[in-house]
C-alpha cells in the first residue's frame, strides 16, 4: 500500500499562513491539513494521533509544521512535539513562525556572503545592530549570528526593557551572546550604529528605521541588510534588489528585501523537501534554515 505524504500544520493563530500552505504543496506534500488556535498543551495529543495511525512505514510520510507569530512559542511547541514521539513512531517537525526563521536565516546568510565577497571576512567577532529586534525576524537573526561568533545588539525602539528581557531569555536558552541597547531616540540609534560592523533592519513594513546620514556617521559599518519590501526602505539607500551594492558612495554595502526573499523562498522550499526525502525524523528550526541558506546565498 502506497502512503501519501501528509503534512499537519499547527498554528496558535486563527488561520494558517496561505504562504506556508502553498510552499508545502509546491514542495511535494500530497495532503496539507491546517489546525488553528492550537495551544502548547494541544500539541501532544495532535502529534500522537498523527504518528499512531499510519504504521512504521506510513509514519515516514507524515510531517508536522509549526507556524504562528512568536518564535519562543513555536520552539516550545516543537519541544512538545518531540516529547510526544514514541519511536519508531516518530515524524519530522519544521518550525517557521511567520516565515521568520527562514527569512532570518536568509538575511544572515546573504550578509555573511557579502562580508566574504566584499571584505574577505565573516561573521565572527562582528558587532551587529539589529533594529526591529523585538520582532521574530530580528530575534532569529540575532540568535543565528550570535551562535556563529558575532555579537548581536537588539535595539529597543521603546526603551531597553523589552530587548533586555528578550536578550536574557535568548542567552539562557541558546547561549547566543545577545546584547541590548536603548534606541528610542535618533541620536541613540546613531551612537549604537557607530560601534557596529553590520546592521539588520527587521522592523514593520513601510517604516524607515535608519537614514543615510546615520550610515555615514558609522565609519566601521560594512553591511546593512533590510527585510522591508514595502516603501520606504527600512534603511535609506538600500535598494530592494541590492545584493552587495555600495550605499551612496559609502564602503557599506546593502542587501535588499528581494535578494533576501529569494534565498528565503528557496530555503523554506528546501526544508520541506528535506522532510519529504528523509528516512529518519528531522527537527528543523532557524539553525537548520541557516545551514541550508548558506549553501543557497548567491
């Protein structure tokens, strides 16, 4: 009996992302079922219903995707899913809340590639100012960079308290060397930037977070990456298609949202395909996304 590839998609939100549903189907899953308003306490029962209904061979054709909008919640749900497994009844799980893990992985991979190609260096020992650092993409990019030897600085637009809590929670969980800073005024944002080698802009769509004048004051700045695809750019002077082009005559090179988005799309598709092709269960999060994105970044 041939088993079809089934993906159970869990989200704590009232709907599952159509983007992720499309990606899963295009990657090759035959049947995709969304489950909405899922809590962490629901995960065990849903996973065990999925693993015990298909036999040892059918279970290899079954997967779990975890969405939502909060990184820590998605990771907690992944932990609950892993705890629910009863080998040999064990299936692959992929977490990518709001597409943030694959987007962050793509941004860091593109930035690292620009460092290598343009400046003959890498992430290690680089100080990175992350604006929009309380969001899921900012958080994930900070942890990825920190785990690869950088010093990420989460910049708080509304004071230091929220970024302090996020940095401390992240360091306790991942030992990622995250720092934090108060960026609630333009002068504070500029002062933070002056001490950094790189910057990531991961704020709300259509909101400019940094100006070219602020970039010009940051003599050490090598790379500025922006995930905002809605005008105006999050970083003034970074074109949406830029992938290592100098910004307004500066030594700083820019990476725009479409360059990052292309790598993000291929990374998410690639992780779905890994689930489909693997004979053993995989647990995929931002770390796996970054490993794959590094091989994709042009």
